[in-house]
């Protein structure tokens, strides 16, 4: 039974239809890949990969060219996406693993929390990576269903270059461990099957599906149905299977007649892990990769589809970030909560998703483990002086190469991303006033971040 329609009938009979009920609540699907590069889709310009389902999603929706992950590494990026706040505010400024005591703050609200309290079924299938102790896990942060891993799949006993002895990797169903060290090759199919089942079971009610894949993060794994099929190596095979999964999700939604009322977002948590060489993705020429706040580390693909509401076949260069998804989705769903929504760092970008309007986006800060390293304001990106990781020798076939954490450094720089998305031409000397303004903005925001982290590090 469709509860929304039933309540609307009752309310209409009583002479009033509350706004929150009268408006059909949209379903929301977020498909999040792990370490997938900006250049790992054919619709983004890579002719060597086969991604017909994602390409179709782009043809039926909009492809965004200037979308940013919330951070340049897994944990803070996911925190930003789910909360709409910089990770430094929510307790996870850096990547956590099986030895970490911290996780997402116990009282922090996620998209799932907002939607669950407004009548949504909320399911997550995949990699969590926001803390593994019970109080940090998905079921304590808004998800009614969880099947997946507490952190990255390489954080297990078979890591090729461990910095410590990893424990056996647990696979959870809600708060119960189902097995340890699950097969890498089966993960994409398993997660897809669970997600499809969730959609079918909740087709008559509003739902939020969060599917954070474990791939194409190393160790790469692919089922027999796609192994060797790309002709371009294992990484391309993995992308084919992710694309198949997207097709399964979209086809299920459409077959149930839910397409017009479902917002589907496909994106990545950060750029490619370049030290893994042929087991890493492509930045399509953008500077650096994962673990850096240059464009290759945080500019990621985003494809959005909602027929009749999001323009079809469009490429959109307006910039925004994953921090904007939570405020946008909660507003769409009518899931506002007094006193909480004002805490978002992101903003409602319904105008970007659903219209041609070019309203200004507030500055977006690139923060890496508590340090403000850059800011984008309009077409300009100002980079603060900092050191960053470089890859001097890429790895091969699953073995990491040589990566130096503080192997290079940059001074204060300014880039015009409309003409130079590759961050090759520093124009700070030509635009001293803009450079000074944005530099001061970063200094001020650094104080804010220092304040936030001091609160929970006491």
C-alpha cells in the first residue's frame, strides 16, 4: 500500500492536505564508487572504457564537469557527502581503519537520519568507512538496513604493503558479522543484488538507497562474467561490472515505474590512487590524484538523472560539491529539522540540478586532514602554500609503487579553472587583489577548522 497516497486521501477528506504529505516524496539513490578517476567513464571522454549504462544515465540526465568530492580521501569525503559538513566538524578529518578510536560523531545527522525521520526506508549496501565501533556504524546513523564493510577492502590480512598487521575484514549485515575476508571478486555483484532487493521491497514507499561500491579501490576484483571482457586490463573490467550494476539499479527503478520520482546520482569519493599504476584510474590530465587537493584529487564525475526535472543530455559546468547533496536532498524531501539544517556547510543546489539559473555558489574549501589547502570561488582557485604527495614510480598489478607523502610543495598560487582546469598557469602575480582576498579567506577558515578540531581532541 502506498502510505503517502493513503494519507493524502484521508487528509483531503478532512478538508486539508498538509504540504509534506501532498508533495510526492522523491526516492533518492546515491551510487558512489571508490577511487574512480575523473576520466574513467566514456561519457567523460575516455574511449578505452565501456560504460554504456552510465553513459545512458548521462544522456537521460545531466553530466556535471565541475563537481567536487568533499575531500581527497575516503573517510572525510564520505563524511562530507552524508552530513553536508566538512569532515573536520564531524570528527573524522583523516582516514580511519581497524585501529582507529574515532568515528563520525555520535550525535551527527546524516542524510539517512533526516529522511528516516520523514517516512523514508533507508538502506546502505557497501563500504561505510566512518568508524567501526558500534556507536559509529550505519544503523546508528539513520540506516534501517546495512550490508557491507566497515572500512576499505585493502584493510585486511592480505594487504600487499601493510603498515601494521590488519585484522580479518568483517562483512556485516546490520550489526551482525556474516563472514570474514569476503571474496573481492563477488563484492560488486553481492552489493548490487542487495540493492535491487531493497528497491523492490520498498517500491511502495519513499526510499533512500546509498550504494558505496568497494571498487575500483584496490584490491581490484571482478566476477567471471566480466573478467577479461574489456580487453583493456583488470581495471577496465572492474569498470564494466560497476557499469553493469548501475544498469541493474536503473532498470529496476524504471521497471517499477519509479523513474520519474527518483533522483539518481552517480559519483566517486575522490580521485584515483595513482601509486597503483595500472590498477588505478585516470584524471584525464587533471593535476595529481587521490590524497591531494589539486583537481585530480577532488574533481570527480557526477551524473544526475530525474526525468522531467533534470535536463536530459546536458553538460553543465557550474561548480558545486558533495557537501551540497545533503541540504539539497533534505529540502527536496521536505525533511528539514529545526535547528539542524542551518549547520550545513553545503548549500541547496536545486537551481543547479533542476534549472538553468546561474546563482552564485559560496566558496568551497579544499581541506586535507585539517589543513585548508585551497579554495574555489567562482572561476578562480587559490592554493595555499603546502607540501603534497607525489608518485615517483607507479606500481603494477596490485602492488603499490613509490609514493612520497610530502614529496613536493607549492607556494601561494591562483588558477583560472575556466581556462586552465589542469592548474598549470599560476596567475597570482597578474591578479594580486583576488589572490590576497582568497588567501585571507583561507586563513580565516583555517581558524574555524582549528577551532572545530580542538573541541573533539580535548
